[in-house]
C-alpha cells in the first residue's frame, strides 16, 4: 500500500513537471506573436528593406519550411532543391538564397513555437 502512494505521488510530480515545459514553450510563442502584432507585422511579413528577389526567396523559404514540417523532414534549408538550384538569373542567386534562408528559419521557428530570431 505504501509503495502505491509513493508511485502515485512520483507519477503526479513527474507529469506536473513535464507539463511546465509545454506551458513555457506556448507562452514564448504567444509572446513572440503578440510582439509582432503590436508592431503591426505578422510573423510571415517580409522584413523591411528586402529587394524583390529577396522577397521572392523569403516567401519560397516559408513554403519550403511548411513542406518540410508537414512531411516531418529534418529542418535543413540545404535539403531544399529550390534553395540549392534557384530559378532566378545567376546574378540574383545569392540575394534569393539570402531571402529563402531567412524565410525558412522564420517559418521553422514559428511552427516549432520558438519565436523569432
């Protein structure tokens, strides 16, 4: 009987402790979203100052991250074909990749509840 009480208490404490991490993650994600809303921006808004090709890369990066997340793939921008071989003029490739990488990171952080970086 005494072992059952101890086991029950131990189980309750461990479940309670495990739940605290979940609340902290949810709270951080909600805090990041509310900060973006207060600034009048959404988490998926293109950062100010991006050129057109960077904007396209940013949006494509978000879409690539969504696909990886939905298909339970390891988050790695280098695994995206559109990042490695972008369909833009060669002179625009680095700007496109810069925007893509940024969009991918923002989307992954958002979907994993980590907030902006």
